[in-house]
C-alpha cells in the first residue's frame, strides 16, 4: 500500500520539500512533477521530518499504475481522483 500527502485546499499532492529556508517549504506536485509516495513504515517519520502541517495536508491511500516508461498514474483511493505524471524521453518533465 502506498500513501501520498494531498493539500486540502488545492487538491494537489506533495511533490517534495525545500530545506534551504528557515523552515521546510513544501513543494506541490504538478503534471510534470510527480508526487512523493510513502509506505506505511516511513510515513510517520516523513510527516515529522518534513514538518507537515496536518491542518494543510491529508494522508491519502493511493494506487500506483505504471502506464508506460516514464509515465505513471496515481489514484486517490478515497475520492477516486486520478492524476497522470510523466517525463519526455530526454528526461525532461512533460
């Protein structure tokens, strides 16, 4: 089972965290920037390490489906919402 963090206001997934500032700054995923996925074992640690605000993010169970080389779909199992993420053959995000 895989889990992702979904921003409550925008519905976008967490794509990463920038640690270059005073406190961690969360980066939301885009069509060309896939979400971070966590297994149950690492989820709690990542919430603490990235200083995720539970008022801003929901933990959602997701299904991961590989559609093609460099392209995946992530489905929120609760809402059924599916988003696609991928890269071009040159390694650039699409």
